[in-house]
C-alpha cells in the first residue's frame, strides 16, 4: 500500500458518488450482501442509517468540489469508482447550467482523479458510469415508432440537458480511456504513462423501477410513481399518454447488470457503452397490471405536454445484443414476472410495515 499525504497507509477502496440516490442505495445493499469491506460512499446529503452501516466510510461531498474529493481520496487507493451523482432529466430542465456543472464537471473530476490514481499505482482504475436512454433523441413520434429498437450508436441526438450531458460524458470516458493527454510530454517521450490508466465502462439505463424507493426528478418516473401510489392507496395522475412506450427494468436487474459489466474481463468488451433493458410496456399496460394487483387503484392520464415531448423523444425499445454477447447480459423478468416475483411482494410488505 502507498503512503497517503498524512503518512498513513492508503486503504484500497471502491468509491461511490451519489450514493444516496436510488441506484446507490441498491448498489450498496448488493455490495454488502457480498461482504465487501471497502466501500467509500459520498453524497450531498447524509446517507440513511442502513446504508451507512454497510460502508467502510461515508462523506458529505459535492462531486463539483475537486478539493473536497481530493481530501477524501488522499486516504484511499481507489480501485473502482461508481459515479452515480447526477441531476436527472426533469429537474435538469429547470436549472440546465447547474445540471451541466454536476453532470459534466463532476464527471470530469472523477475521470481526472481516476487517471491520477491509475498513473500513481500503475494499474487502471475502473470507472463505471450509468448513462441513460436520454442520450437518444427522435425528431418525431412517428420516427420513434417507425424505428422501434435502437442500437447504441444510432439516433443519439438528445433534446434534454441531461441527455446531452450523458452522451458527452460517454465520449469523455472514451477519451480518458484511450486518448488522455495524447500529446503531452509524458505521453510522447518513451513509455505512454497515460494510456489505459482509466478503464471506463458505461451502461445506458432505461427507466428503473424499485420496490424500495420512489425516484424524483426524472421523466421516466411515471411508472414507479404509478405503482407506489397504488400500493399506498393514493390517486395517481399520469403525466404521459396511455400509449407512451419506453424501456424499463427493475432496480435489482440494473444493479446486477452494472456489477456484471464491472466484473467483465476487459479484453472481452468491444464497446465503451452498452444498452440494457428488460421490457418495454406502454403506460396503459402498466396501469392495467397495477389494477390487477390493486383493484382500487385510481389512475388517470393527464399528459403534461412538455414532459410528454421528452418521453416521446426516447426510444421505445433498446437492442441489448452487444451487452449479451460481450458480458452475458440477460434480463431476469418480463413485466408480468417483475410484478409477480419482485414488485408486488416487496412493495406490499414495505407499505404494510409502515401502516
Ligand atoms: C430520467 O427520467 O431522467 C432517468 C433516466 C431515464 O435516465 N430516469
């Protein structure tokens, strides 16, 4: 182990940003199920007690605050980074410049730290980055319907700040992995010390549905909101039309896939960015299923024109074949199985225990 600035041994660590969000919550639980002793988690807000207990250390830190990140990371030898901190698509449209700062500048901070640590220890630091279906963008609903399922590199013309940020950060990750400081003196003279110091891997998430948490600030939130509202016995006004269709998957599937990609041998990865998803129901189809399990559910469709336009610009299905071929991605559930085997048992238990 290396000496830290304080003269102490640096602890090997898996570093998570945005750890208090929905994905962070799931990732920390999944890591701790595997009994990982080395999780160092940060967020702007304090993590809940259960998550804190599962981490080696937690810190309040803003990904935009490079000095704060440096202070924390001077104590650790970072092996892997899961960079989850982000301002999601709906929230980002109210404060696009702040979203850009967090989503882009925060990511540059993380990539730069990974490159520095990778150089310092002479081994690549893995950076796992969740991108999103928001990286896509169709010009019209007719085009979306005509195209159907999309591969990673087509129709990437995002219409939201969040989508632009995610797409750009995918490219930044590729840059840090393959071309970082390609003309600098330490690169051109003798051995190239910058090449391969960052091992960047990216999954494009569809909408995610968790039985434990309800998302905020996203535009795919209508599905998880609808399910949780019914479980709580509350009315739900869905902000998109019944025929609106985008891809989704459950949170545990997303976490498993993310960890599967992180664990894949580098030489088997043919791409930087991978699509993943499990099913592509319409909002109306989800509502029908919700009513089967919660017959008193009161769901109405009252589209918000502007949020509808965002969802209409996202694809209705993802081609995930490269993820399947390269690292064995396979969805666990159909929509019906997700309800029967995961969502309903967990949600019902959760709200019963709160009653
Ligand atoms: C959002 O709606 O912003 C996110 C996403 C699709 O990435 N859930």
